[in-house]
C-alpha cells in the first residue's frame, strides 16, 4: 500500500521518494509556507524586527552629534612643542588632500621649508625640531614627507567621497569634526545592520531586547564616541572603515543560507566591494575579508563558489574576487604614483616623534604592548570623574610602572579593551563551553548512530501510517532543530574568528604605540566575537530553564556601558571636556557630586 506526499504545488508524487533528503525538502517547503507574508509592503525600518534597531540608531546618532558639538573642535593650525623643537600641527590634512585631488595631484600643495628638503635624514625628530626652532620655519607634524614633498599617508577614500565633493560644490572645506560625525553615524548604522543580521541568521530564539542591549554595548565599545570627541584626521579612516566593513560582512551573511545553495551574486559583490574599500581607508580592516570564507563556506564546500561547475558558480566567484582586484589595483596605482612602490602606503615616511624608517620593535616589547592594549587595567579615583589616565607618569598613579622604562609609546587612555568592555572576560569560558559541547555532541553522534537510524525508520513508519497531517510537524521540528544547531555552530565559528583577528590586529597596531585610537580597530571585533560565542551558550541555558547566564551577560553589558560613560568624562585624555568645554565638565561634576 502506498501513500502520497504533497509538494508545494499540491501535486501528488509516489511514496517511494520518502528519503531523508526529500523529507528535509518537504520540511523546508513547509517552513517557507508557514512564514508570515504581508501582502503590502512596509518600510523596512518600521517592521517589528527592525523598529528597535532603528530607534537605537536614531538615539545613537543624536548622541554622536551632541558629542561632536561638545568638543568645540576647530580645523586651524597651532604650535605644538615637542622635546627641544617646535613643530606645526595642521589638522586640515584631508582638506588638503581633497584639494590635491581636485587639481589632479597626489602630493599636497603645502610650503616645504628649505632646510627640510636639504636634510639627509628628515625623519630624525630631534634634528628636525632643532632646525625648525632655529629657522622659525617649522615642519609639519604627522605628515608624510617624501622626495621634497608632503603627502597624506592616510586612506584617500574619505577625501574622494566626502571632502572633495563638498569642496567642489560649495567652494569651502568640510570640517574634520563634521566629517567625523557623518562617518560615525554611518558606522553606527553599519554595526547595527551586522548585529541584526547575526541575530536573524544565527541567534535563533534569542529575545529581541537582549540583542538590542548587546548591540548598544557593541556600539559603545567600538570607540565611535572617542573618535568624534577627538575629531582629528586620525579618526577619519577608522570611522570610514567601520562604516564599510560591518555592512560588507552582513551582506555576505545575507547572500546565502547554510546548506550550500546558490548565493545571491549581487549581495556577494556588494559585500566584497565594501570590505575591499577599507584598503583605501585603513588597510588593517582588510583582514575582515576572512569572514567571506567563514560565512560562504557552505557554498564553497558545495562548489557553488570558487569553482567552475556552473555558470552561477563562476558568477559568484567573480562577484567575490573581482572587487578586491579592482580596489587593490587602484590602491597599488595610487601608491606607485606617490612613492614609486605599489605596496608602499607611505606610513614609514611620517614626520613624527621618532624615525619610523629606522624603528625596530623587539618581540618582547611588541607582546607587552599588545597585552596593554588588551588588558591594561582601569585607573579608578575617588574624585570625579572617578577614572584617570592609566599611563600617566605622576606619582599618584599606581599603574605607572606598566610603561616605566618600557620600549612602548603610550598615549592617554583609561584602560584596555577588556577593562572597558568586561563582557570580553566571558570569551574564554565561552570558547571552552563550545569545545566541550562539540566534543560531547561528537561522542553522542558516534555512539548513537545505529539507534538514530532505527529512530528514523520508526519515524518514517509512523509518518506513513498517520498521514500528512502528523508527518509534517515532525519534519518541521527536526528541520528547525537542525537549523538552530547549524546557527549555533556558525555563530561560534564567527566568534572565534573575531577573537583571532583581534590578536592579529593588536600585534600590527602595537608597532606604532598604545592608545585609545588603535583600540577602535579591534574593540568592535572583540565584543562581537564574545557575543557570538555567548549567544549559543545562553540559548542552551535558557532552553534548560536556567536564567543565570542571561543575568550574567546583562550585568556585564551594563557594566561596560557605565565604564564607557566614565571614559568620556575622564580628564587627561585628548580633547578632554575639562579643557575643551569647561562649562559642560563643571555641570557634569555637579550632577555626580551633588
């Protein structure tokens, strides 16, 4: 006796197709039919899944604008005394670069002192400072100098997209502070888009409020607030990269499912283009391209990408690779036009406090600097604002020994990434949980393989005897269970990749120094990676009726938000409110000490 199944078009088919693959396809089709579909289109940001995130973005954007206004930044030049000499600090570096592009140049049309062009080694800071003081014609600070001309070694994309169009349309220079605010708002949207994508794809069953809280902590930890409070040209390429990379990663995640189906080539190409463009902002962010392999691995494994098995596979492969080749080619041409070497970004020609062409960092100093970036403690005080610069050399600082007689250049900061985002303390326990759970699942799968086959046969027999109505719920539940398991595994894989990238980027950045600005390169990865590892553990704990892990995560996220708020008010940092806005600082002091 034969039974019949029902396909999506209600066409009967023979019962001898009741294999595991066909049951999975039927379950998938049932799930798709069971999803609610609105007949009318609703603006995406007003849909229930998006509305809390849209509200979060609006609130964060308002805060960014208020923080930008609070610092009262200006794009003028001023004297900065360094060691025994005087250097001229010009914050309008991107404005100069935009003007150069509008006039078809790669070098900056800025006055070069005769003595600087005649120096055998213009990168010797002490000699350069002495010459500037003696001549009364100082050199510029933190500008690249090569073969008698000044260059901007920072990524050119912000000048192309923001500063040059603004200058061409208005005839005026776009202020660095305004550009920082614009890019920070875009970066905030990019981070929210990534977190919402991870939630929909991999964090099945996680409450929306919990994800919104995690997203808020990620935005706070990313350093957007610090970068707009210190609106110098250093902040521009980091903010631009933060606006590009998370969106590119999210598009990769949305381009395909986890069962190796054909990816959406448009999304793959857009994701690759956005990530590739970080080469023209802050090249360190190009390392996030590794997420393309992680997120698209099912398609690579099924040869729907990076293969020539079909026209769609070839298109997907080109969509993933060509943007990197195009952007890389443009950047290599730009480097060759400036410095005669397509792989030379010009950072070593920076006129800073030491000779970068001769600087060598020992492995010991590099590891110590990396440890400071990650694990430097917070320096708490009894008086408002209750935190202070952890690297200050004053006698009252109990942590001054951390940089005393060390070959590490440290700028003011209140603490390391882990100290300011204590949720990262849970990363190691989460990794251990993931390894143990994978090992236990593997043991269960290997020992119960035979019984699993028996249960499958019994389920199939039950399905045949009970008919379609009783068969479909079992198949749907099985498919949902498999989908949740896949999502948890992929989330943990993304989390571990984030943490590994943090380690690599820290080792790269620490060759220059230790400061809050460099933390912005990887702090967002550290928190997102930790959350990706914690969400599966939290879901498993919640399914067992336990709430302790949920409460723990919420407490750590809230603590991180409080510490980030204290960091904004800390004295001693660059553009601190007690100097840049004394009235605001006095008001805050009154609020907290009243």
